[in-house]
C-alpha cells in the first residue's frame, strides 16, 4: 500500500515509521525545511513542498496513493489536503488529524475526510477508561457509519457478572466485539461467562441516548461517560 502523509512533524514521522514497519510505501511531504529530518525515517520518500497546492500533490503522485494522511498541526491545512486528495486525485481513503476538538464537525465527507482522528478526544477517552469501572466510555466513532466503540469494565456488582453471553438481553443497537480479561483479548462466544474486571468492547450503531442508557443499565450502575 502506498501512503502519502502531509505533515512531517513528530506525528507524521511516527505514523510513517509504523507503516514502513508493516511493509507499506510511505511519502512524507512538508513545506518547512526544518521538518525535513530525513535520517529519522530514512526508509520513507521525502518531498519539500506545500501539500495545500495541487502542483505539489501532483509532484507527490497523489493519484497513485492508496491512502492520504493529513497530519499537520493546522486543522485548516488538513481540511484543504483532504479535500484536494479526494476531489482532485480520487484517493480511495483519506485520514485527517483534528488538532482542536471544536473543529471536528467540519471533518466529514463534504471535505473529503473518510476517517478523522482527534488526539485530544482519544487521550480523554483513554484517561476515562483508565479510571472508570462500571462506566460506559466512548473510545471513538467510525466516521462513515456513525457507529461508535464503547468500553466498560465490569464491576463486581454488575448484574451480568456470572452470566453467559447468550443469557444477556443485549440491546439491538449493540454488539459485543471483544472481551479483555487481564492482558488477554478474547473473541466472545455465546458460551463465555462474564467475570468481574472484564473489559468489554462494544460497537453501538448510531446510538441515541436511550440506547446508551439501556446499555449502561444492563452492564453497570453509573452514569454514561462520553
């Protein structure tokens, strides 16, 4: 897979290293000469250019990219890169970084964004997940479908502890995707029995507040945390 990353800062370089480690071909593009730290990701291709200009993206051969990642520290630039990638070069998948959560509403299909990644929101979710037992915590939302992933760690007093998955009246909007027990992920089967301390990962389709309250009532007794 060929991936073009706009923004060669610490975030862009980290993404590039991970992708190269998985045998993908990566091009990093940035307009700041100070960002051209080629030795830090020597296996990547590098281009000193403004990713907000069509000529620069043509030079980067964006039409041949499978994925474009708009990873600059400027939300306006990320939106422009996303829009150009989708409308001018028909890139199949565009992933955009959101620096300010207040701007999330703009990062949608109208701006060419397939997947948005909000670092502050993810960090908030991880903090909540680390300290919350018995609370339903949203981890992230799948942009295209509107479905979200939620996490809950079962408290000893949760009503579902000791029940088999097949015995639980799951809401129609929710699917149990995984159980994490200790440090082991488990693919849930109908015969598995839930235990106190289990971390459940659930996919909830375009949930209304009533669906979340139903799920919270089923699995815990604390207010929903979002």
